[in-house]
C-alpha cells in the first residue's frame, strides 16, 4: 500500500513528498482523520508511437495520381511559370 501521511503533514511537505514519489516510484496515501482520501503516485510516461510509418495500411490510392486531370494544365503551367523563375 505504500506510505501513509496525514493531510496537514502533506500540506507542509508537499514539494518534498512529490520529489520523493517521482524519485522512488512508491505511492503515498494522504489521510484525513486516519482515513485515506487521496493517493499520490508517479506518472508513467506513455510510449509515443514512431512517426515513421504510422499511417502504413491506412490509405488506399485509387486510380492514377500522377497524370494531371486536365491535359492542357501542364502546358499552361509551363507557359506561366518559366524555369528561370526557380533559379
């Protein structure tokens, strides 16, 4: 069950108790008039999934995604955006 401590003592030593819980991982039960009212325990960080490949299997490509929908689009783009603009 871990350590038990009265509410008044917890109030007086709150930061030190929190540091101890974080360091040891042992929970502390806070009591009021001898009855447990709260428990302080260390937080276990959740594992974060890798960003690389997290969408694998979630997307489905339908049809041709490379060919422009409008065949004249590419000619219009090249006419309005000469390669010199990107140097």
